[in-house]
């Protein structure tokens, strides 16, 4: 009789990290009947979409006999989300403080199965790339830990590279913040990487030590699951196996979430409007769960859409409130506008009424899957990039923060799969802001140019994206590269307990 093995999944509390880990867990239990998975979730109730998604997972888990369960740690006594609104070190401290809860839950899980020869055995932990402190808990239970990397393989290679430069050669990446000319030869990239494309967290004072802590811990993992696929990041994946002294890397992507927790109701009106548009005629503008702009920038976008003459679907979100004492943007998700005409002129809506639709939150995958969508103006989040490739929709890159600038550089300059609006645009997500400050605002002429290039129906980029779309769908089928990589990971997990 085959032994049953249990994995503990610990995702970061954020939609961009939580969703792909959950979808990967679902894929694993579907693929192998010997696997059971318990997902431990650190909930941030103030993030409405995250809280709704978690509530749905836990409710489904409570009434299901499937081999995947979800436990919301915030329901436990002593759970403290007080650090949830702070970036950087405080959020890391929040995760560190959940270690006792994780340890207690896993210990109880083991006790509940003690003496039952038919129950599953603890085989290991799979922790998010920013939850590597939980590897210490895995060590206490004497089981291996794997890291789940929600970003791409090229970014993983860049982090290995800069961590080695920092530790071995004393190179401080913060010295290159906003350096307009510096470039770096990074093994996971073919082209030199400009300093302006480095992740903001890598060049901000005080941030690299925390990032490099996670990178060092990742090197100690038994393996790394990456949400990417060989046909997309061939060079980066080869470099990881060749020269980084890294543990085995398992490219298991693209991991796509095909349905929204909010159901089809919110999509019905959008879908009806899209049904009335010609094939591949609509450009979709959406900037992720954290993406938003100040009013000055929104007006430039509106002007670009009006002048371009293209059909458009625009997911418009309110910029987070500002701390007036510190003059900084709070670390919060964008909110919905009660009335978009409060920020954009009625004349804009009147003049574009026949070819444009402004919405709030949008079920992104469902929109990209619609045949009327012909282009995607994106913030370059990795999940959004994979979704756009999967559905064969070419992209305009407009990165805002995190590793998005690096993703944009990879897609535009390295892989030639997208066009750009402005690759070095910096969101005010981390710094001082002023409503009267027009510095950094991208003018409508640049935006219009990017949209027009995007919507060229005979472009080489459109052809390459369509070809890669077909490859992405084959890679997760039996015999595909990601399917085989998932098999290798499963075999390694099963081998831990034999």
C-alpha cells in the first residue's frame, strides 16, 4: 500500500503570492493520490479582496472531504495583525510572530494522526519566498522545507547574484538607486540589467539585508518551486542549474487561477459589453491589486485613450490615502471610486461612450480570456504576465513597484514579448508624494504611442505571444516540461519518507 504524505503550505498574505500557491496545492493533490496538503493562512482582514478569498477557501475546506485543507491562523488566540499596514521590516516581524501558531497547528496535526497506520505522514513544508523564517519550524519537526517562488526565474537568479555580491564582495546595491547609467551583468539575463530596472526594495536604504536574508534561506531549501516554465525563461532556468550553487529548481508554471472568488456576478456586465465588441479590438488597462495612480496621471491616461481612438476597458482604482503628517502614501490597497466622474470629466465619458468602458475591480483572467481583448496595459506583475501569455494577449509594460521593473525589462528587452510605455516609472508607493508635484507623470503622448504599437494586429510581438500561448498550454499537459517538473518534485517529496 502506498504511504500517504502531508505537506504544509505557508503562503505570504497577499493575493499575488497566496493565489498561485493555493492553485499549485490544488494541482499537486489532483496529480497524486498519495498527497495531502494543509495550507496555513496568515489573514490581513483590512485587505478586502484577500479576506474574501480566504473566507471562501476556509468555508469550502470546512465542508469538503478533499485532500487539501485551509486553516486561517487569524482565528487562533494570540494572533496579532498589528504590523499588517507597514511595509518592510515590520511585515517581516508580523510573519516571524506567527511561528508559534504554525508550530502548534502542525504539532496538533501530527498528534491527531498518531497511531493511525492509514493516516498521512508529515513530509515537508512549502513556504513562500518571503516566509522563509518558517523553515526554522520545519527544521524543528525534522522535515525538509521547499521555497515557493511566485516571481520568475530571472528574478530569482538576480537575487542570488546580488546576494553573492553583497556577502562576498561588499557591493551595496543601495548605492545605485536611480543611477541612470549603471548596468550589471547578471547570469540569469542575456542583456545587461540597468540599475533603473532593479527592484525598488533592492536599492532602498535598509531593505537589502532583509531581502538577502530570504535569499540565503532559499539557498538552504531542499528545492525551489518557480511559477514559470522552460519555454518562457529558457536562459534563466539554465543559468540557475549551472552556476548559482542553488538547490534543485522546479519550474511548474504557468499557474493560472481561472475563476474569481467573487463569482460571475461581477463579470456579467463587463462580459455583456465585451460581447458587443469586435474580435481583438479592445485594450484592457488594469494595474493589479496594489496598482493605482494620482489624479494628474489618471487624466493623462484618459487623454491618451481619447486621442488613440481605440476601444478600451479601464479598471480604475482610487489612489491610497496619504498620511498628511508624514506626507506619505499608506500601505493599503486601492479602493473603488463611488463615481468615476468625480476624478475624470463628464466630457471624457461622453466622447468615449461608444467605444470605452470604465470599471472598478475586474476579474482579470476572465477579461483576458475574452476574444474581444486585443491588448493589455499592465503593471507587469508576474501573475498578470503569465495570464496574458496564457491567453495570447500582447502587453504594454508600465511597471510601478516591487520586481515589476525587472519583469518589464525581461519581457521588453530580453524576450521581445511586449512593448513599453515607461520602464523606469517609479510609483510613489514608498516615498513622499505631493498632489501638486507633476514630476514622474507620464504624458498622454507616450501612453498613446504605446497603446497604438500594442494594437498593431500584424506586429511581430503579437505573433510571438500567440506562439508562446500555445506552448504555455502544452507545458502543463502530460509530457510537457512543467508537468514533468511537477513529477520530479512529487517524487522528491515522496522520497523524503521512504
